[in-house]
C-alpha cells in the first residue's frame, strides 16, 4: 500500500477514532491513534506525523493544548493541527480558530470534505518543508528559527472578490471596523481590476455553484503574482462537495454557511500570519542562494560561482570563431601590505581592487575572488588579442592609481600580475576543467617571474 503521509488522530471516543481511521486509511494515509494528552510528546517524537486531527476536548486536555505541544517541538512546529468540533457549534469553531488551530471541522463530516482539507493542509506543509534546509528546523538564512510564534504583519492588503458590488460593500463594512489591514472590493466579473493594482496578501472570494468563484480560485493560484496570496472561500450554504472542490482548486480556508465576520477575521489573521512566515523563509532561501555565490568582503562572485561559470563557457560551442578566456590575477606583494597596515588595511585594498576590476570589466565577463588576494576573470566569446588588451587595462586600473588607506601617510602603490589562457571550446566532456585553470596558473607564474605587474598568456590548456 502506498502511504501518502502519517496522520495522528486524537480523540477520547474510540468510535470516532475508528471512523476517522477507516476514512483516512482508504485514502492511503498511515493513521496513528491516541486518546489522551498524556504521553503525547513522546508519541509525536516517535511517529513524526504530517498532520494532527484532534477532538476539541480530550479526557485530559483540549485541542489548544495539543497545538501548543506540537509547536514546542522544533521539528514539528509546522505540522497542521485541525480541531474537530461538535456539529452546529459555531462558538466552538470560533474558539478553536482563536486558539490558533489551523482549521476546524464540524463532526460528522463527509469523506470528501475531510480528505480535501487534509490534501490542502499537506500541500501547504510540503511547501514549508521545501523551504527548510534538509530535515532540520532552520530555514536557509541560515540561523533564523522556524518555530517563532506566528504573528500577522502590522499591515497587509486584503481584497474582497464578490459577485456584486452590494455584497462586496456589505462585507467590507462588516470587516473594516475590526480588521487592521487595508481593504479593497472588486466584483468577480472584473478580475483585471484586482490584478492591475498592488497584489493583495489575501483575497476573500465568494463561491457559488453558478458563479465563476471556483475557476477564480484556480486562476489566482496558477498566476505567478498571486500564487502565494491567501485565498479565503466563502460559501452561502453547507455544500460539502462545493467546499471540497474549493479547497482542491486552491482555497487556503473555507467558510461555510455564509459570511460570518468573526470567522473571516480569524481566518484572515491566521492565514496572513502563516503567509508572513513562509514569505520570510522564501526570502531567506533566496538570500542564502545568492550569498552562496558571493564573496562577502568584496561583493564579487566567489570560487564556487567562478568554477561553474568557467565550466559552462568551456562546454559551449564557440561563436564567431572566438573561444573563451580565463585569467588568474594576483595582487603583488600583498603580504607586505598586510604586514604594514594590518588585515584591515589589506581588506580595504582587496575591496578597492575588486571595485576597480569589476568597473573596468563591465559586461564583458565576470570577475571573482577565489581566495586570499587571487582573482579569476572569465570572458566568453573573446579573441586572445581582445582579451590581452582587456588584461592590460585591468592591470593598469590597479597600478596607475595608488590606494588610499586610513593609516598610511601617503597613497600606497599596488600592482597586479595576470596570467591568461584562451582554449578553443567546446572542451570534450571527458577533459577536466582543471587543465584550463592550471594553464592560466602557469601563465600567472610566468608574469610573476617576469617581474610582476605583467600580463602573460598561455595559448591553450595542453
């Protein structure tokens, strides 16, 4: 049997647990059962569930207690906890949402609604898991804990998408006095108005069988701009199949039985807070990826980036008969600079040298710091003659203007030696890139041996 995930069912009534197990097992979920809060911490560590379904009241605690216990485990803090409330108990549903539960299902419920909600929550958790580093509890960033209490931002943009202007105005009036976020209203027939302005953080969508609400959900989830926008679906009745379809079309939460101001407010706050956390993790991931290619001292690319970029240049066919060029550049007598002016002075020289070379190179290629005072320059589609001219310009941009240092009585002269090689791509797939780098390194050694502040070329990597 293919198991799609592990679901923990907590309920003091055995018949309720059995019924849920039958429903979930039929959909290929692995089900773990428990009846009390006592011993739950150990059970969570052992089973590591992907989702928890819990009766609102347990023999020795509540669903809110379960949520707090799950949140206390850093590895499970993003596991959704869904409360199961008594039928037609609106107060119980609102209390569960106010307690921070991820959703509430009213018992009894149809299989279709239960499974749709499970699918929706597991998709959301999978996205969070993808933003984490390995199986740890830290989003790439590289040290911010993912277990911080979820709190909505001070201000977010919320849009109401209703069938008529009148409905939109009524909903806005009901929310505006109690919602701290900015509100706008739109009619379902005019999606352009919603998408043409600032992208909302959340959209409250009116859903009906004879209206475009379901297709609107799918449309918003499929667009790059609104893919991460929170979608709250509001249904006029208690149509479980319609609610299930709304969840499968992309709704993050569903309000059944018509517009309830208290419920919409709670769901908006909870969902916007969750979105804020995942947005932070996503931004942290982007920063981590960017920083993994950048040298923090100079702001240039680092060795990791340089080697990958050179490898791509080497494997691509030449254009207009030109090959690629690799240069290795080394600041001359850099140890003397460090000895005279300390590492702070040396760092200032490195940063200024990097700035000059990057400005001189422009868009012709890339320059990377690959270690200490050594730099690598890559030029795609460049003739040896043109590359030699550029190498000399790079040398001159360092040597012709002395460097100003805080502890120096006069500007400090600095020179650089450059070695280059110009193989003809594409390199055979079995030819190691190290031969190209070694060829440039031999040319750099020749430049040093010739008296430094020189440029030397080695025609190929052979």
